């Protein structure tokens, strides 16, 4: 994060530039524009807009047109800027954020603490959204009873597996339900049986880039690791130099050097990870519920994989919670906050509308055309009160292109999670 002095320098520089532009009569098009247009309509800018000609851009422009027709008091200005930690805090300090911007669960504590997201509690209530968000997510998006973000996507980690490898190792029941390793030791036992039966690695895990730390976090927590703690001065301090962390790292090391259950390469980035799993060079892996879209491009068919609950560790059973939110910038007016919430309600619909049904059906059919497994019930940002979620669950079950028993253990895990659901570390 920028220091206070740095932020002041940025603000002074912006102020000086504005003064210069005013003097030369060239202010048009620069920052500081009104929240109303000449017709009195509320203007909101929406970030992460598709940047170039594509199906995604066409779809968003169509959504924009329909929204503005149904809400004639609002005008949407597309903004292609997408969240980036390298630019976010400078844009926020300079008042240059889009009215509505995308962020991840991980960044929310810092954004709320910095005051860069508006309180949207009343706007949610006024638009019929009170109590509509999943309780598992509320701690991430709220502070002191106030809500500061609109969740749009969420997930918890599970254990994906190769169906053919499980069948070869005698780990699949007749109805297609896999045997569930209750803990990491049982997962190792499964992997040994798979390697003996197939000659292929029983496990693949990412070790490089952000993916390595992402998956290791969940494993380490299950060994009792606490990565960070907040001091009395409000600053975060590292805490993972511990026996529990050493034990978790030893477990990963043993997978390779004691049991020889991992692929030959020990440096595995995100692409290597999904490709290895897809081609059978690793029969089990820890993933989020959206993994089918990542492995289909490597030729893994819907009947070749499934997913179940993440195993427990020696200290506890825990899974990682992740996802995305849309925030509304801190200096938005009340009218802009209300208009933004209306847009988000339309964009990520909790109501069972014909448009929602059509969009879901189109998305599902496109996934099938791309060879993706359909049937996984990932964690929804909506609560069970949302009509769209109730319909969606039934729709996915009725339109699955896999043996539902291949994904049943994960779907049950998500629906009534027996594990601790823990968000990503706010700082690490």
C-alpha cells in the first residue's frame, strides 16, 4: 500500500494538473465529472468491462441496453480497468476508480480498512437484497454490521480425482461413487494403490507461482498452521515459522521423496498442474469447483473426472474459501450507490427471471460444447432464500453430462459443509 506521504504527493500532482488544464480550457474529459448527465440521469462507470470485440463484449453491451431501458434514470459508462494491486491504490487515492469495480475476497479486509468501498447496507435493503447473501461470506464483505461489497462468485476447495485411475485401483463403488479419503494419510494410501495399478503418479499439486501458495494454504491450515497475526498496533506479522508449518512442508516433501507419488517435475505452475491432471499424470489434486473449464482444453472428458471433499489434516478439517466481489467506490453519491446496486442485482440475479434462465441455459450448453463436466454444485454467493439458486441446483442436476455420483461427495460437502470454511489470508 502507498504510504500517506506518497498518497499526498499523488493528490497534489493531480490537483496541479487539473489546475493547469482548467487554465488552458481543456477540462473536458478529465476526472471530477458530475454524477448526473444533462438529462438528470445518474451516471455510473462499471469496471472490468470486456476490452475488445468478443462475445463477452456483445453480451455486456446487450445487458447494458436492457438495464438502461428498464432503469431510464441511470446511464452506464463502460470502463475496461480491471483490479490490479499495482495500480489500485494509486487510482483509489487519486479518486480515479470506476464507480463499480471488481476485487477478490483476499483484498477485501485491506479495501475496507482503507475506506475505499462504500457502505451499501441500506441500498441492498432498499432493493430487496437484505439477507440474500451466503452466511459463509458475510464476514468477508462486512464490518461492524455494515456491508461493503456485493459477492458475485465463490468457491471452496475439494479433491478432484481421475475416474479411470480410481477404477483401476479398486477405489470406485459400483454406482460410480468414489471412496473418500478421510485425511491426508488415507489420500497417500489411495495414491500408492493408484501408482501400483497404473504406474502413474497418484497426486499432482502446484508448487510455483501464486497457485502453489494458494493450495498449500489449505493443506497447512489442516496441520494447525497460523500464517499471520495482527499486532496491537494493527500491523500484520508473520507467524508461520512454526513446528506445524514444518510438518506441513515435510508432508509435501514426503509425497515426492518418500512415497514417489508426484510427477517427475517438482516445479509445477498453474498450467502444468491442470494439464498434468487432465492427461493422467496425477490422479488426485486439490482444486476449486470450477476446475472442469481448466482441464477440458487438455482433452479431459466429463466422464473421466469427479470431485469430492478435501481430506482432513492432523489438526483439523478445513477448506479454503475464495471468490470475487464488486465494490462501489468510496466517494460514490447515494444515487450512484443505489444505481450500482440495481445494476449488480440485474447482472448477478437472485430472482428467477426469464433472462436468468436463458443465460444459465446458454452458459451450460456452451460448457458442454467445450467438453466441460456439468454437474458440480459450487458454493453460491447467494443464500437459500434466492429463487435463482433453488432453480439452478435443480437445473444443473437435471442437465448434468456426467454420472452424478462422480461429484456427489463434493456437492454434499458444499451443501452441508462439516469442515471449517476459512477465507484466504488477508496478508501473506
